[in-house]
């Protein structure tokens, strides 16, 4: 029962995060590493992916595929988290975000991947 509740929580979080890509795109554009092309397109695609994969978690027929997709997405966005951390340590950008929080985000990715893995 708790896993089912957590699945719905996860679905809502990803759908909300995906919508946020379109509500506040400037934030996501700022965290894109310079070596990744087509920043706006990547922000939009990741937002759409989060929305669709979050919805996909809800349905038993698509749950496993959605969980696999979320794992792939979490791995794909890891460079943005690393970029934010390295830029913050170098004191070039993201000065208002505590370094400890940016370090915390890295193992958090692993926990989010494991959370999605539970629904494969």
C-alpha cells in the first residue's frame, strides 16, 4: 500500500516538475551546461518527458516503461547537477544556492533512481 501511495506522490512530483519547465524556463536554461546544444529545446523536451513519464507511472500498462524512462531522464540530467556544483565551487555562478545543497543533489539522484526502479 505504501509503495502505491509513493508511486502517486512520484507521479505528481514529476508532472509538477515538468510543468515548471514551462512556467519558469529561465531557471532551467541557466543550469544547462554550455556543452549541451539547443538549451531551450532540451529544457522543453525534459519538461515534456517529466510530464508524460509522471502520468505513465499511474497506469499499470505503462508503469514499467515510465519508470525506466525516469531512470534514463535522471541520468541524463546529472550533468546539469554536476555543472551547477562545479560552477558554484568555482564561485562563478549560482552563488545564492548553498554548496552543501548542490552536493546533496548528487546522491539524491541515486535515491530518485532507486525510487523509480521500484516500479519497473
